[in-house]
């Protein structure tokens, strides 16, 4: 039987520290956990790119035994870093309503595949049991697994944070969708294990792509060490945590608050956002619903600071738009919000994967809200309930436990 020292984990992740935001936390947590367990760990990622947020604290938290290898790329974000004027050109394309990603199959990061594959081949060890984890997005990262499958002693785990990208495949053209489904079929045919952050992603792949593949639910989770320091101060704000973009559907919250203020003029409902702000029409929403003096975006904070900040709110909000197909999405910040002490207000479409999870576990002080009236009832409740405590059952989503479960599943494959 192979031992820990006989195994070499290679994590292929386009998004990795010092890049910030939610996409980098998952591969970082994987690498740190595996290194702590005594495995040899290599991370394959991209060289510096143009990116909205960098978080040096995340890079400093990397386990010293994790080796990071960076490959070049001809994708737009990498080229814009090397040729500055391209950054303005790409921005103009976005303003013109054309996403670069929509013009390139499978996505705009495909220019990373060739140089990354060449580097990956040098990392595969002849004297080790190699376990490759390709984690998306971008979905093109899984091409690396297809390119090296069968080389040496290699086990491949294809990890999906979502099915394809931020929008459902159903929103794409018939031709694009057909190509995408063939690509997903290739991945699920060849990979030894498919992991995903959402049961609905697994359900989609299992029912529409490949029923015979091996699947494993691997939520994003949280790190218990992030919550070791007690919080000294609290405020009366409603917190909104994570990237604020079109997927969130913030207009619904503003509309409900506006409705409630007509009957309760002294309603206290100030919203404080912590995270990257990517919503061009936010000012229009603030003006339309009279929220200018009651909405504040702090912007992106380093990871630990953001955790401390959300623990200070009177309550936190997790929400997704019901005007787009967000059914399979479980926001990566959900588990940190569940571990944080304040009550959680969930404004999620019926059938959404995150909502189904909350309904299944029925955590204390978590309120699923579907109307302005229900929001008003919860805000009334908050005025007389100021206790803050850790929720029973949330430790099931601690990252160390989740990764231990993955290792147990891996033992069945090796």
C-alpha cells in the first residue's frame, strides 16, 4: 500500500494567491491541508495577470512545504499584464456588451492550457503516486487532466466550483451547448473522480453528461482557525459579504426595505457590503430606492479582516438573483457566514442549492426570506434577540473535515 511519502499531489488552479477573492481560497485550503498531512504538494498556476484584487495575506498563509510553479499564458488577462494597452481594449469589449469569454471555447483562459501542460508533464514524478487535482473555473483547466491522462502513475480528480461559468449552459447557444456537453463528457469519462461544490452540479453532470462517473460532494467550507479570536465590538448593520455583482440581485433587497419604510418610517436597515464591487448600475439602484445613506461598501478586505468584520454585524445576508438561473450555486462565503455568530438572512430562489442545504440542516438563527413582510418580521425579531453563538452542526463543513472525507474517498480509488 502506498504511504503519504509515496504520494505527490499536484493542484492545477488558474486562480491562486496572491490573487484574491473567493476563487483562490479553495485551492489554497487544499494545498495547505495536504501539506499538513505530510504529502508532497505542488501547485501549478499562472504567472502574474491583470486581476481586480490581490491579497498578500493569503500568500503568506501558504504552507512552507507547498511548492508553487507558474506557467505563462496567452489568455487576455496574462497578455494585458505584459502589454498594458490591451487592458483598456478588453475593458472596452466588456462595455460594448461582448465578453471575451463568449468568443473563445471553452473559455478565455484556454491560452493557459498549452504552457501549463508542458510544465505539468515535468512535475509528474516517476517515483511517486501522482494525484492531479484540476479545479475550475476556468473550465479549460480540466484540459490539463485530459492531456496527461495515462502518463505515469496518475490519478485525476476534476473539481468543479460550478458546471461551467457564472451563467447556466442553458443560456448559451445550441452550438455552444453541444460543444460544452461533449467537453464535459470527455472530462467525466477520463477523470477518476469528479468533485463539486454543489449537489446540483453533481446532479447535472450525472443525469445529463455521465451517469457512470464517480462523484463526490466537496463543499467550499470554512477554516476554524479564522474564528479563534473573539470579536469585541458589534454594530447594527446588515452585512453583505462577498463579490457584489449581477448574480446577487441586490435590487430585491432594496425594494423590500423601501416597502417596509413606507409602513415603518423609523426602520433601521443599513446595509454594509464587504467584498469586491462589480455592479455598474449600483448608483441607479441606490437612488431609485432611497438607499444612498443606508448602503456602504467597504470594498475588498484581506481574508482574516473580512471574517472579523462579518462577525460584527447584527445579521448577515446571503442572496442570489431569481432573474437568472442560479439554481446550482452555493456561494463560497455561505459556510463562513454559518460559522460566524450573527443570524443569517437567506434570500435565495426556491430550488437553489444553497437554500436546499439550509432547509436540510435547519440551523438555528437562519431565516429563509421570500417577501418584504417576512423580512420585516425578522428585523423585528432582531431588535429583541442580541445573543451571538456558534451554530450546532456547522462543524460538518469545516475544511479539514471535508478534505479528510476526500482522502477517504481517494483511498477507494488507489
